[in-house]
């Protein structure tokens, strides 16, 4: 009798734990870093809602799968670890598809093309070509494509958890430039008129939703949703609404 009660208690505890972390069968958990506007950011009427282009796509992915979306906001460099440990089901965080990341996760079909740009203080007239950024002091977001790319040009790299922190370091004169994805950089520029954006000959990159290699069915479902959104016009409508 005691053994039966113990097993029942363990089962109940496990159920509660699963419900507490949002991993029930009717919930799809997406991991993001909500400091990358317009793709993901904190805002809304309450001021604490996670919104953005990626989040709208993620909502449709969950809807098509017959599930409710739960959003987990975390540090960008912890997202793949969380995915592969089962804490989240997929990543929607403006994540560039790279060979290094593909070694540990699968990616959906690309859903957005971007490139890297520079943000510098407005009075900086020293940068015109890629040669000009060699040995400059970079600020980047930890774990981002910029973080990986910056090592090609300099050993002086300071990485931050958010782009906002990197930009504050630039404005305070602690670094020479911020290397950042084009759309978030433009978003931050609009709020910081004392900065300017510089486009150089960086290669294009493509965002994808990351999924565990153990979840091929989810990957197929995500790709199906993306295909439908592009075919029915909803994808372009979301681009127009979020990416000016």
C-alpha cells in the first residue's frame, strides 16, 4: 500500500513539474532572447509582453500544431543548451543558420535574409572599408553571429548579453563600434540619433528556427507553416507590420 501511494505521489509530482515548465502535450515552448527588436522585444500595453516578428511566426507554428505557445525569455547564448536539454521545444530568436550551430541543432528553411552592419558614434569618420575595422575594439552580443565574426578582424571584443548593453558601451566611448544585425541595428539607431549606421561588404546571412535533432516531426511542421504563410500572403503582411 505504501509503495502504491509512493508511486502515485511520484507520478503526481512529475506531472506538476511538467506543467510548471510548460512541457505538457498541448503546449509548445519557444525560447527567445527578447532584446532583438523588431524580431523579439518586451513591450505591449502591460510593458512586459514578449512581442515581435519571430513571436508572431511562432504563434502560427503553435496554432498549426494544435498547441498553445509559451514563450521563455533567456540569454541568447543559453538557447541551444536549453533546446538540447529539453527545456524548450524550438528557438525563435533571429538566429543565423551557421555550420557551427548545425552541428548541434537542426534548422528550419530560412525565413529571413539579413547582414551585419556597424553602429558607431556620429563623429566617427575613420571607417569606410573592411580594412578600417581591423584591430578596432568591437562590442557584440554574446553568442551572436557578430560575436563569431568579430574574431576575423580583431582580438579586442567585448561581448554583452544584449545589444542594448553593447550600444551603451559605444555611447560611453568604451568601444569603437558595435557589430550587429541590420534590422535590430536600424531599430536602435532610430532611438539613438547620436549614432550612425555603416554598411560594409559583409556576406548575407539567413535566420532559421532551431529544433532539436530528436524532433524531425516538429521541424517538418515548422517548415509547413512557413511555406503556407509565404503562399497565402500572411508572411509579407507580418514583414510589413514589423520590419519598416
